[in-house]
């Protein structure tokens, strides 16, 4: 490995302690000796086991659940139902005062995806639990199901989630999507030599950790519950379990830290609440671990995403305008998809300075397995689309794909569509080094380009921006969907006041600043040049509902803090 | 109704009760407290439960405990010689051949079975030997490198 110290030499501190040097993992001796303790390596006597009866339908009303035969299976100690839940619906982000409680831990009279838990059997052995599961009879009334994000937005689509009340999530109480409005894409399209359109679709992806998710709950003599768990967010799962069971957080003691493969799939806190509830109701230690089949079928995958991109390009390779509609398939419940959608909007239009940008990023509900976090969710799918589109643009104008990227890359001082000035850009240099190593020929112009030269000036200003576009909700009460938002020319000013995202999210996740959109619109209306927004000191973040000060959005979900 | 089963575990004679149809994995983990073999799939596809039975790698999640009666069982817990790690363990540490660590015990035991019968394997033979073991994190390259490195260290020792 070689560190290219000649690049940005005056900014560098090359006294690097770790980078470029092999370092031994601190936990690896336990791994190679078999002494690392995963949650299921805790040997607890007298364990009860949980298995869930799961929906065999994608979408159905439940007429009746008959557990009489199951109750008679020897070893069955308790059957948990929705009526036993202290909190009837929950979402793991509402502890941060974001989102809507939209998911019951056990079916509430309706199932919204195949594999949804309906009742939980608590038994002396897995064999008894499995036998009881097979004896529970569920009487379903099947409902039409929807599996495609654009189908789900049509007015006649079946309503997936009544807690949400429509098949898309509404941001900041008002916005039907996460939006970016920067400059005037429609005007720029008219000036472009070439319009390049792309449609990109990715499938859900399962994390498939070797260790399936689960936990062991041990009731203590002091009224507390010790929870051995493989969660990736120990405090996050503790607070969510407490919130869902309406317990004080000091009643729970979570022990974790060793995760047998996570990749984002072990933050949803799906197993802990039911296991603690079972321990509370039986007074016994309880183990709830997904089978491999459950891990593959019902644990949250990375959601499916569909991205439409329209670019207006000049023949010499300048991207004048980029319009994006991004659909995130949340499946039947929000989990973390609402946040993934914010991340996608914060990531568009990619690492390129484009003077006119228009983005709508929707979180859409369907009757698929609820999706959630996985390795850069929101960003990864967007990048796949953006970089595929860059190659398509290069082909359309007959330009080298790396030259196109260097030509359009952010440079220091450029205004991003999110009203942030670019600092510390290095994409051009990364491409130059990669091209050199790959022996990819670059023109003299591309080889001499620099992230520090050519940015700023006119590129550092917010362009005149037409007012924010119509919202789905402006189309009349009771309307649940629409044909497609892909190209929607009917833009008109909205009379509604915009609700800016809470400051904690704005600073941590770099969310789209709705207020800045309005500022741009106002400046445009005044006919004045946009100006760099004064950086404002963000107000104090709101206290999380749980009172756990240590909880930070970014530390749970891996977005980087500066 | 339970039955007794006895075998040698990492050189020590052990006995345990087992329920009918209880697997060797369950007896090792829950009756004898050796939790080093892991339950990844419980259907014989991931290899995390791999142990050696008379020197041969077996999937302990599919093998009934009865099958081990009177035989020699080895797990990764028995691999080190006191405080001295086995060259496979050392090489896995040096080559960054573990990330989450869940597949590691099974992976190392599959590798040990290979090196015991073939001390100088080719790269292809290493790949074949661990083809029944799934790793989701580190990727297989550092694991293959570690096994080849362990073979070299064992050869140098002889």
C-alpha cells in the first residue's frame, strides 16, 4: 500500500498511526480459540423458548385465531397475542420524536406481509413450541396486495398500513417526499443538447448473517431483566424495548457487543420486546432466536429502490440539470426506511456540481417484508443509479466516462444542491490516481484538473429557484395516490408554511433543508442573486423521549460525524 | 426419556445425557458447555458447527449425539497447547482471517482436518476443504491465505 503524500501535501498530517499499517483485531484471539461469547453462548438453566405463528398471506384480515389445541400441547406455558402488548404499535424512530408508531409486535387483526408474527408461543422446549405453532388455526380474509412502489401510489391501490393512512410517508408533517429544489431544471433542459433518461431498479437484499438474530432474557431478583442480545445498537435496542413495554429503562440491563454478523440487519429490535414480555409474564428466562428460514424470510432486508434520472447535458459533457424521482420500498412498516429516504435525498445528485437539481425521494409502503438498515441504505441504491447514469450520459455524448466525471466533479467552493459549500473535495484526484493505476488514458485537461481550482465564484451561489412544487396532499382530501410523480410539470406555489426538519436531524444526517428551498424561491422572486446562506448555530437538539442522553442518531446508524 | 452418551472431547473422557434425536451440536453446547461450535443454520449448509469426529470434519448440527459414542471429538477449544496457540490459530490472527468470528471455529476445524491429512495442500485443495463453510464478513481470501500460511509454519517446524 502506498499513500500519495504529494496530493494535498499542505493539508496533510502524515504522522499516521494506523493507516497503512497492519493491525491485529483486539477480539481475534477469542475468535480463533472459540472463547468469544455470542449471546446464544450464555448457558441459562430453565429456559423457555419462543416461536411465532406467522402469516401465510401477504395481506389479509384475521377473522379469528384459535389457540385451544395449541394450549394443550405439553410444555406450552403461554401464548402471547396483540392484546398482551403494553404498547399496541411502535416504530423504532419514535423514541427520537420522529416517525409514526405503525407496527404492532403481534398482528393487530390484520397482516400486512407474509411472515408477519400473529401469536407467540412460549414453551419449555423448541419442539413443544413448534408443535403448538402447527396447531394454531388462523382464519384469514385475504385482501388484495401491492408489491410495487409505483402501483402502491396509484389512487386505487390497497391501503397497506392504516397507522400511516396512505401508502407513502409524509415528512415533517407536510412533505410527501424528501425534496431538493435548486435552480430551474425545466429551463435548463430546454438549453441542453442532449436529454438522457434512465430507470434503475434494485432488488431487496438480505444481510444473511451467520448468526441469526435473537436474545436471551433472564429475570433478576431485583425486578430487572438482563437481556443478552446480538443487537448492533445496544442503547437503541434497550430504549426501544423499554418504550414498547412501557418500562423504565433502568428495569433493563442489556449485554451485547459481540455480533455474529450484522451489516445493519440487527438494529430493528424485533426479538427483544417479545422475549422480555414473555419473561415478565412467566417469571422465567426466555430465549427467542430466529431460525435460518425466519432470518431469510422475515428479518428486514435492504429495501428495493427504483430511481428515475433525467439529465440535461451539453455535447462537451457539462451536466446542466438533473431531475430524480427515487422510490424506496419500505415494505409493510416504516422501521428505518423513513430515515433511509432522507439519506438518499441528502446524497443526490451525487458528487457532481450540477447547477439545476430537482429531487423527490419517496418512502412507499407495500405488502413486502419490511425493509430497514443495511450498509449505507439509501445511499447505496442511489449511487448505483447515479453512477450507472453517468456511464449512460458518457455513452450518449461519446465521451470517456472518467473524463465526464472529472469535468463535473465537485470542487472546493461549489454550492451543493443542499446549500452547503463544498470543502475538502478530492474526487478528481481519486479518479486521476485510479486511472493511472488502471493505465486508463486521460486527456491533458483531465490530468491537470484539480479539486481546488475552478470551483466557487458563480458556482458557489444558490441559483434562482422556482417555488417548491405541488404536494400530493394538495390534490384534495381523501386522495391516497396518483399516477406517478416522475415528470410533473404542474408546479405552483404552495400556500402552506413549510416545516423545517428538526435541527438534530439536519445537522447529523444532512437532511434537505426545506427552509433553504424557500429562501432560494424568495430570492428568485425578488430577482436577486442567491447568496450563500449564513451558517446558523443549530439550536439545542430535543431531548429524546426516553431521556437517554447518550442516544445519537448517527452513532446508531453509522452516518459519519465530522 | 434420555440416554447416556460418552466420548472423548479434546482428549478428555466425557459423558452426557441426551434426549432422543438430540444432535452432537446440542450435547456439546448445552450439556457439556463447549459453545465453540456454532448454530448458524441447523440444516447442514453453513459449516459453523463443524467439529472433527475421529479426525474427520462433520456437521455436528445434523449428527445425532449417539453417533459419537466411544469416538474422538475435537473442537477449536482443544486446539491450543496450553497457552501456545496452534499454527492455524496464529495464522488466522496474523492474516486477519476473522471478522465477526462466528464462522471461525468451524472454519479452523475444517482446515485442521485438511492439514492433518495433507500437510502441504495446494490453494485449490484449501478452497475445496473449506467449501462447506460459509463466511459472510471477511471474504475467503484472507482465510485461504491463513491456511496456506499455517501449512508453511507447520512444515518449518518439522
